[in-house]
C-alpha cells in the first residue's frame, strides 16, 4: 500500500517498484491516485459520525458547497493529515517540496445547476492538492478535470472508490475544476493543500485544553469515573478513538466525545505499547528496560496515564484477575 491513513496514524509499505511507478505516473499526468487511502475500519468510524453531522451552505469564488463546521471530525483530519511521514512520502513521489503543512476542510457537494469554475489554487505556498472521497455511496458526476492554462481538458479523474484519494499538482500552468454532481447522492470529501510554508504548528495543546475544559464540566456534574487500573489490566481502544504522532508529540482524540489528549514522547511510547494489547505490567517492564529506570517508578506513571486516558474515554480498561495470585492459591491447595 503506497499510503494509508489508519485510526492510529499514517503508514506506508510501498516497495521501490511501487514508488518508481507512482513517480512516473505523476510526472506524466500531474496527479496520483491513492486507492484505499483511508483504512476501511477508520472509514466506517467516520461514516458513523458523518450521518449526524450538520452542514452549512458556503459560497466560494469558484462555486457553492456545504461545509462541516465546529465538528471534531474536521479537527481530526486537520491533525492527522499534518503528518511529517506523509509529507516525506509525497515529496519523494511528486517532487513537489518541501511540504511543511496541510490546510483543508471537510465538505459536501449536492446536485445544483452550473459547474465550478476553472481555477489554479496557486497561492499561499500551495504545492499539492488532495481530495479524499468520504461519500457513503457512489455518486454521479463530481469528476476532477485538469487542463493546461485555458486549453482543452487534459485529464479526467473520477474518484468513486470509498476512502480513495487523488493528489494533484498545483502550478501556474495548470487549472482544475469539478464537474457537477448529478442525482440525489451527494459527494462528500476531505479536500485541501500541502504547502511549503508555514511550518505546521501543533494544535495538540489547544485541542487538549478544550478537552480539559469539557472534562472539568463533566466533573462538576459529579459523573462517576472509571476505577483506577491495576497492573494486570489491559486497555481496549474504542472504535471512535484516533491517534497521530509527530515531532515527539502524540495526539489522541475520541470523535464521539470530542475528548482529546496531548502526550509527550514518553507518554506516546506508553500509548503505543498499550495499543499493542499489552498488560500494564508488561508495558512498565518494557519501558523500564528502554529507559533504564526502576520498574516500580515506571509502573506508577503507566497506571496514572492509563487512568487519565480512561477518564477521557480514550481507552477502556479491561480488568483481569491477578494470574500470579491465582496460581499461588492453586499451588497452596495442592
């Protein structure tokens, strides 16, 4: 897979041959198709919350559409597409660099008269554009068209695969537009630009502060929180929880509750090990070896962070009996 966006961040296992093929295609056609860019499981989670989303009519200089505002889904895509690993892959494949930030939005196009105007997007240091199909069913129309200057259409690029993405070049000599959507099924997409400037500034802390405020409000209503975990426990990551690691910080968010948390490098490593399904004791032992510190000290930190994540509905603690105590009692009765 050349590129894939999962609930737990961006990944790629592209072979050298796949990278060469992608570069050659982009050089010739100025666009690249990324099939299955959004992992199917992640795509289904997003669809669950898109069904109840509220869309607002928006007027642009190139046409009209519906925009999703003040919704955690928008924040999630903004953070997860600002991934240095994704930037580096696109730089290698397209030669359009350097890429330092992503700016975009989640929008919907419905059937209406007229068509979007031809435009270039050549402003604000934009190097590449992306459109990710987040529709819940096949739609008609909404095809990306590319041409040089004011010439004839050179490329027609439908994007009907659910979760597929199209990346295309932004340049002075290239113009693009979408053909009208036809029929009752709307076209829903994440669209935006990869830019050379400014460098992405982490919003983890800002979003985390927002979640802290929400958590305080919940506490004011005296809602009963989860029990403190034990060393035998493991965690289960809810389907609505996503995470991304960049520049030594890990961002964890729950789409369903808008709860999120920013973790430093050590916290991010704890999150990674917990996500593997390890018990708290196993996570602590691994960290103690890696950092060369006493295991008991690490255990306190891991237990505390696990409890904080559970309080924010970012993990669900699965309590397990102390197997060693159970084995000791069994031996005592033999």
